[in-house]
C-alpha cells in the first residue's frame, strides 16, 4: 500500500477533489487539468527532438467488433449497445487499434499521441492515480516504423520518456523484460521509485509482437508507448514540504508568485518583462497586515508555486522551497536570475529524489550485476536488464556481467 499523503497534497493544491464519483474515478479540478496539459506539452517537446508528433483524442465509443479483432482475449473493458453507433461498443478502450487505423490510412510515419481517459474494469481496491477505473490522463503513442529501424526508433522513444522524467524531477531507469513476450517483441519498462525507495513502473514501451502486428493489419512494425497521470502522483509523493506540493518548474502554472500590497507601475512593468522572457508570474494582492501576507503566501505555496517574491514598501524578499527559506533581495530579479533560480529549484528536487532512488535500488540490493550463468539462479527473480546495457562484474561470481533489476512486488 501507498500512504494517502500524496492525495491530501494534491487535494490541497486543488488538483483533485476530496472524494470521487465512485471507486477508481477521481474528480479532477482546474489546477490538475492544467498540470496534465503541461505534462503532455512537456512530453510533446521531448518527442519534438526527433519528430513532429500529432496529438489526438479518439472518440469515447469504439465498435466492439473492431476492438475484439485485436484484443479478443481482454475482458477488462466496459461494453454497451448504442443503436446510433450500429451495435455493441466498448467504452474508452485502448487507443492502439484506432491510432494504427488512422496512421495506415494517412500513410503517416510520425508518432501519433492519443491523449484522454481509459475505462477499465477494476477488480479490488483503487489507489487514486495508481490504480483507477477511469485512468486519466492516459497518454499513448503509436508509431509505425520499418523493421530495420524499429529498435533505433524505440531507443529514441526511451530517451524521450527519460527526458520527461528529468523535467518532472523524477528518477528513472529503463529495463528490458521478456515477461510480456506475447505482447511485445521487445518490451522496455521505465522504473522510478516511491519516496521509501520501492520501485514502481512508470511507462511501457513496446515493439509489438508479430501476433498483434498481424491483427492490426500493419505491414510496418508497431511501436506503442504509454504512461498515465501516475507521474503526477509520483511528483506529489516526492516533492512536498511542510507547506504542501512543490512543483517542478515545467508543471507549475505559476512559477513565481509576486506578493504585493498595492502594485505600482514598476511592478507591472517587471511582470510584463518576465512574461516576455518566458516566466509565468502571478501577482497576489494582500492586506498589509502580517497575517494576511502570510496567508496569501501560504496559498501560493500550497498550490505548488516554486518561488515567491514579496514586496513590502522598499523591502524585497524571496522564498525558495524544499525546505522553505526566505532571503532578502537587493532588487527585483531580472528574468535571467529567475531562470537560474528555477533551474536551481529543479536541481534540488532532482537531487533529493535521485538519492532515494539509489538508496532504494542499489543499497537494498535490488539493482545488482549478474553474469549470464548466475542470472536467475537460486530462485532469484529478474525483473529486467538495464537499458542501455551497463556492463559490470557479476556480484555473485565476479565474471563479466551487466546490471539487472531484481523482481518482487511492484506498485
Ligand atoms: Zn556470475
């Protein structure tokens, strides 16, 4: 189990409402919807290094027959009869059949990114954003590639997903696993960790198996990459202080909060200049009384704002997070300084979570080196092999080997 503290943090930041529509259906609020959009935009920018990805949202209903031609043995979708849609339909199912159909029709060799919700039958309990009936946001990339380029293209997708974790200030490693061979001809899983160091899978990357390629009627290899709002939950799990959520700058709607009693022309001009230089600043007006200022500041901090600049007469202060520290400022900072402050903020977040990752994986003996003959012996369960392959002497016998992540229960 995972403690619900991350959920309280996300509720206080008004990402989700306390409670839900029912088991496994979290209710998102404006701040959460905006953060999800920023998450998708960050991923789009990571993909943009190599491709011009197209973002789509597929219809909620899909003819059941079409779906079952691909996923005949899956019983985890909801089905209903819709006369207007010509018969039985599945509700918000996997995007791959529709995405492959679209790409084939248009002869498109760029990645298609389907964003939206997935509905899944949920046996057992829910863990909001980790295990839900309505999985949102669900981001699923479909990419048709030639056979000879498949692994090189998968590697680029791996780098894009890794880059996304870096922007979110979450630690990550990739492993190759053979355990889902009927689904993926090559399967990569990205693994991050919970704050206590337990590993958790954050994204799946497949070159689909021949069986699915045939069912999808594709002459090309099909790459499928997926992740969900679980990444936002992980951000909340790792990055919070006594005041609440601490957002990495890429997700923060307000990167710099400006606390003023009364904004003069100088303040307005300063804000305009920051906006032009790509910094998201929001002014908060507060009564001069100290408790009113503190309350306004606390509200910004609770929402995850990385930096707060306070103006009081001629005196200036900056509050940095994680942990909170207030310092005097000589003048209102230039945008170059603020960009540096935000980069330093992200670095602090990255360092803290990276420490937990190495403590959790390396120091507890989950990430070890094995040679081919020692791997998987003595009842040891291998979760996957590190990608890219990381050569190291086998921890068991000293022969040349490479790094593996050992199995066990993952969330
Ligand atoms: Zn060995």
